[in-house]
C-alpha cells in the first residue's frame, strides 16, 4: 500500500520532506540529468542537454531531510555530481531514461 509523504515548508520558504517519497529511487547514473537532441542517435558530452524542469530530491545527512530541486539550464552540475557520488540524489522512477527502474 502506498502512502503519501507530506511536503513541508520552513519559515524561510524552503520545501522539504521528512522521508523520501516512495516513487523516488537513488540515482545511480549522472546522465539521467541529460537528454539528447531528437535528431541525434547517441548521447555525448557535446550534444547533452539538461533536462530542464526535472524534479530531483537531494538528501541532507546533517538535517536528515529531503529537499526537492528542479533542474534548470544554468544548474551547478558539479554539486549534483557530488550528491550522486555521496548517494544523496534521488529521481522519480517515472522520470528515469537511462537507469533501470524498480
């Protein structure tokens, strides 16, 4: 049985979850942040485009909370790579392109 995880908001306006929503899984492939142009056959560093608007969840081990973030064109790719390497980056299963879904 699925249960809804409540999204909360801090006084500062920052949204967070106390637990990870069930539809999210740990992101294992950095290339999930990208898509290829429609006329290209393969994804390369030269043709990779950020999946703007993709909602990810970042886990902060200090606060033990999960923070939703939306990808945008000018996002800091290195910080997302760090979260991925630390095991603290999550993606909705329905949004997976490259990695295997549960």
